[in-house]
C-alpha cells in the first residue's frame, strides 16, 4: 500500500501550481503551450486513476465481438479493418462496443464536455 499523496494527488498539485501560479505570469504567446501541457497532465492523471480496468473491459468487449483473442491494440486494428472493408455487420454488440469505447475516451480526455452536457 502506498502512502498518500499518490501519483494522482501529486499530478493534481502540479496542475494547480502550473495553472494558478505559473500560467498567469507567463507571456501571452507561451500560455497556449502551457494550457496544452496542463491538458496532457490532466489526461495522464485520469488514465492513472482509471488504472487498467478500462483497457481490460475494452479487450473483453472486442474479444467477444470478434471471437478472437489478442491485446486491445491488435483487436482494435482488426475491428477497424473489418469496419473499413465492410465485413463488420451492424449489431447491438458493435454499437455497444463503439459507444463504450467512445464514452471512455471522451471521459478521460475531456470530462468537462460531458459535465457541461449534463452527462456526468
């Protein structure tokens, strides 16, 4: 068991200091770059907080849909090729997988959007 603060807590502290103390003192032409850095740190923090559960869930959905095993990246490539080639048939399982994957990615990358839309 790790002692607090954990990695996510430390990244929160970094974000707070950079956003509240450093960013306001930076020249305007450098602020955009700092905002991109802050966004990247925020995504990394959310991914750390989520752990590997989401990746394992995605792998399970892909394995069930495709009927083959493999790592999530290989399975995603296989599904993309099958959709691109017109071999993937529309089904509730495919729609569910695409919805779950899209939701999780938006939740990690831009949760503010989901909150603004009242979805979180």
